């Protein structure tokens, strides 16, 4: 049995947003105005009205804490575990789940590893050491920022056209090739 008391705790604008079930809806509101209450109530209402099954709802947030809070609120409203809400999570966890589900389309295997910033810095330091590059002269974070800029433009190491006047780019491009190769080796052998 679904508890519909959640509708009683909403103001007029919030209730209007929750009850809107036909087509998309944009909610713009300031901090502390009840956005999470509206979103969780709306998800519960969509499920209650059988407009979608829980596994058909995509809800993304920024933090694990917020995702857990939303999961708990919806469970409370539905008087059950919101276990079917498999697509409620952070942007990162949801994107990772999509990548795992469609790994082959992205040229990956579903058991790929996501390396964090510390792993990236450690890898760059090791590459610099092997290539005799002084990390006091060229900081690993700066190297990663250049690589990140190229990646954001969609450039693989062989796609990068280095500005010949930029000594840093000339130094970083071969490091990018090694970095990418090492990441692929790590992915393949999962160490």
C-alpha cells in the first residue's frame, strides 16, 4: 500500500509540479526551497500512478549522500524498499553504470577500472621518472591539465597537433602517449 500523505506536505507550486505527469517538467528553485522533496514526491507519484516502473526512472544528483537521502525518502513514501530504482544515483555512478552496460560500444570491457586523481598523479610521476623529466620543473598536475584539455577536445595522443612554440606541449605529447598506453595496460591486466 502506497502512502499518499506525501501530497499533504507540499505547497501549491510543489504539488502542481508533483502532479504534472504529462511530458517533461523543468523545476527551477533556490537552495532550501524543497526541490528534493518535490523530486522524491514526483518519483513516488509517478510510480503510484503506474506511469513508470521504478527501473524506468532516471534520477541523478551530485553526491552519494543526496542519492541515499532520495532513496530513503522514496522508500518511506512507498512504504517499501525502493530497490527497483536502479537508476537513482550520482552523475558519476549513473554514467559508470551506463558505460558498463554498453561497454563494447565505447570500446571497453564491462570490468573496466576508473582511476582517480591520485592514481593519475602517481602514474604521471612514474612516467616522468622513467622519462627523466623533473617534476619540480613540470608538475604532474600541470601535465594532467594539458592531457585533460586534449581529452576534452576528443584528441587521442596521435591526434594532438602540438604548438611548436609551446615547450610544455612538446614535452607532454609523448608523455600522453605513454600515459594512455599505461592506462590501457592497467585496464587489460587490472592491477
